[in-house]
């Protein structure tokens, strides 16, 4: 997306990941995807802005090799559950 007007393109995709992480009590991977200007995740990502740095550090410290990757169905279910 470099050099493109891509604001909001990843919102739904990142939402699926954010809600899955939230539901499974794992650090929010979405803290690694930031806007060029603010250097923070998008405002529609479920993350307390005051805890951004702390949550990002949890992502770096987490043992990701200990987690079985979610399926497309798992991600869709997490997203749908939060749309109510």
C-alpha cells in the first residue's frame, strides 16, 4: 500500500484479528499495524489508546509459537460476535 491512498482498507481485516485476540486473551497483533502520521493503530481498532505502548510490548514478549493459528471461520466468528 506504499504510496497509495489506503485509509480504511485494512479495517475489517484487522477487526477480525483484533476481536480474535481479545476473545482468546492474547496480545492484540493489531498494535503492530499503525498509520504513517500518528504511528498508532486506527481508531476503529478495539484498543485503549492509553495502553497502546504497553499492549504492543506484550505482542513482542508473547510466545506466538505456542498458539495454533486461527482459521478463517474462527476469525469470522470473533468478528461477528462483536458486531451485535
